[in-house]
């Protein structure tokens, strides 16, 4: 074989290997996680909780990729607020994994003394050194983790998932589901809402379903969900507009306007089980003062709901044995 033929053969071989490697990279650059990961039990280190109903907090925390806008300060602020509100359960969306912090879910869980589970929705830390997804933080042990990719995908590299786990609370077992629906085509959003309904319906109840649904409360999909589940905010505040989105500039002041309600916390009662909602309020509803201005924790507001389920315990504790 001539030198020229050998060179051509080597070039073809290198090109073939490069094509295979590029294909593998593209197939893995953004894909949902195969299973939830984290520390579901045994990692809670919080002191005895303050008396009162179960406190559930939900927030789209804004991953901020690729610049990770003020993520250091925002993570610190979110942790401070979780502790201040004495939240028992925290349902988070857009939870990033970054080179600096690794898992933000674990970072927040350690900072607040809670158990945690995390599921990747988009990106891949091994392929692009970034990913984001959904997380559950809990004062109580978590078991039976499950997840689903919602269908249909809205785009080639965009995935939407739901993460579920059962919290073993002093009030009894409670299924938790956190999700983030597409902000793309309304038809895809509606179909993903139906996919979510099927996933929740196949699991145990009672349940709490929370997240960024990217749909206003007058949309057909939210009307449908509200017909089957209890919209915790609307149940307590039937006339309040309650917008949760969005901050255009994280350094804006307290006068920043919010235009639409797209974040929800739904309650799904079980047979013979009723929720009693004691209070519902917007959380992370003000920016934090800094030496040189203001900083919002996220571009969304959160929701804090206080719920009674069954017979409340007489004492505190973190629910672990």
C-alpha cells in the first residue's frame, strides 16, 4: 500500500472515530437523569421544629446558565429563607449542578440541615459541566423515589421531568411531586400537564404537586388540574392575583412588578383524607438589601403553604428514628 493510500486510510479512520465520539456526545449533552439521587434519609440535622402545621415551600430558584447570575449570593439567601420560614419540605425547580458548587440541591440541604433528592432534567455534568433539574428537601425521611419524563419533549435538547418521593411525616405518609413544565408551545405544555396528571394518578395519595407550570391560571390545562386537585393559593385567596413571575433584573428594587401567576402548589387528597390549608403566602417576595443595592433570590417568587393533614403531632423533632 502506498504512503498516500495509508494517509487516506488514517484520515478516514480518525474521521470515523471523531464522528462516533461526536454522536455519543450529542446524545448525552442533555438528557434526563435515570433515577433520583441524593440522601433521602439520615442526613437531616435540623433542631426540633417550631409548633404548627406542616410547612411546604416551593420555588423555581433560577439556575442562571451560562453566567450563573449572582448564584453564590442567591444560594446563601435561599438557605437563610428556608431556615427562617422553618420549612419542613422544600420543592425546588431549576436546581443547578455547577463546577463551583457541584450539586446545589446537596449544597442547600447541607446548609439547611435537610434530607434531599435530586433528578436531572436538562444538561449533563459529564458532557457540558452543567445540568439542572428538580429537587426535594425534607426534614423527614424520604422513601420510594420515582420519576418520569413528561411528554412530549418541546425541543431536541429540552426535557421536562417530574420527581416524586414519599415523606414520612408525623402526620402520616405524604407523596411529594415537583415538576417544571415547558415554556414553549402551549400545546406541548398542555400535553405535559396531562402526562403529569397520569404520573401523579398512578402513585399513592395524599399528595402535594408543586412547581413552575409555565401556564396562567386561566389556561385550559390549569383549569383542568384545578378541577381535580386543590390549588392551595386560590383556595385561600380566591380573588388575589398572586403573580409569581418574573424579575427581569435580579438587581431591581422592591418595586419590581410581577405580571403572571405560573407557579402552583396543588393538593391531591386521598380516600378518607382531607387537607386543611391554614395559610398560603408568596415567599421570596422581596429582594435582599446589599451594600450596593438589592438582589432577588430568583426571577420567580415562591409559595409557602401551611397544611394540616390528619392528626397533628404533640411534639417537635425531625421525624427520624
